[in-house]
């Protein structure tokens, strides 16, 4: 979008791509748990301004966030108790 503002013109195909990326952002972020409305709006505007590179950054951030949340849901199990303490063997 920044490029469109600077050049003063926007090809139709690029506007369609912008609309599709914004739609995908809305679909991806609407059900994201633990994310405030301001953060959702920030990502939407970020993709709006930076277009495709912004969407790629958004997808990378979303993948990292979901991967970390998945790791937090499954805590590591303690190892077997043995001779080093931790109770009877």
C-alpha cells in the first residue's frame, strides 16, 4: 500500500492480491486465543501497509506463536527415579 501511495497508481491485480491477503489475515487471526483486539488490528494494518512482505512476516510470527503454544501445552515428563535421590527406586 505504501508503494501505491508513493506512485499514485495501483494495478488491479495488486489490489486483488491485497484484498486476498487481508482476507487471509482476518481468517487466521479471528480465532487466535489470547490475542487482544489491538494486536489483531495492528497485524491487519501491518499487512495492509506492507502487502505481501507484511503477510509473510505475519505468517512467520503466527507459526512461531502456535509452535510455542503447542510446546507449552505438553510439559516435559520427569525422568525415572533412580539412585540419585528423588525417592525410592
